[in-house]
């Protein structure tokens, strides 16, 4: 089933169509980008991922789109509504540069899952406690977020890429992310993480290629 990660906007070129000087019309880069966005929204509407107002709406039609649920078998009203374990839970948002600079396409699913877990946990726990960093106990990580040890260790790459920072007793940790002398009866304190949203300002591909050179095997 198509999803939002299949949406890729191509660069806006200086020209469009054949290089015939008699047919070229001056179109600004902003106009080209707006046209791309409208075409992308129309495609998403055709795929059933968003809902657009009818053709009778002429003004700001594309600005009024609604997100639709992405379940394989939608039932009833398909409008997307954030749901969580708490009735008063606020939805969290991802920075626009996560999409604009290609992070959504360059990161593995497990790495995105770790980021989503930290964003979600911060919206529930960190915001209420007034903290910019959070930790997730191993039992909660597995039980509530379904993240195993391998996905959790992807924080090493995210740190090297400049979008995550962690704190914790270094004496317990190996450079590869594992634990030294793990004792189930007396486990070490979990790492505390802070997302560095400024890191999303850089193009994802080059940042990750550089990070992979520095991640211990």
C-alpha cells in the first residue's frame, strides 16, 4: 500500500519542457515548487492518503487538505485523528527538515522508529516534567514501543550524524553500544537522550555517509 515515504519532490529546474525559446515561459522557482506541491497533493488524494475539497472550492483548495487514516481496511470516518494511551495526550510533530532534507528516505525503519519513540515519550513524559531530555527504561521500550536491542543501538549512528545526544555512565557502555558485565538484578541506569533538531538542517545522505565512517563496528 502506498505511503508518505513514497513521496519524493524532484529539484526545481530552471527550464521545463523542450529548449524552444519561442515556447519557454518565465516561471519562477517558487511557482514551480508550488505546482509540484499541488501535483503531489493531487496524487496523494488519488491514493486515498488525503482528502481535498471538491472542485467548487476555488480559493486555497490545496491548503485545506485533510489527512486520512492509512489502515488497510478503513472503517467509518477515515479522517486521521491522533490516538494515544492518555485521553489528554498531545500529538507530537516532526521538524519539516526531517522530510525536506531527505532524512525520512535515508534512515532505516529501525532508526526512524527510535526517533519516533523519543519524540512520543518526550511528548508524554518530558513535556510534563519540563525536561528537554528523556530516558526510556528497557522494559517500557519493548512493551510499549516494540523496540528491541538492535533498533535501540541505532542511537550510535544518529549521534554521529548530529541529530541525537545521549548521557549515561560511560563505565557501563562499550563503544559499540553494548553493556559491560550486565547484571539483570542490578541493571545500569538507562541512557538519557535529547534530539538535536538543528541536525536535520543538513542533507541527510552526506551526513549519514560521514557518520557511518565513525560508527564503531
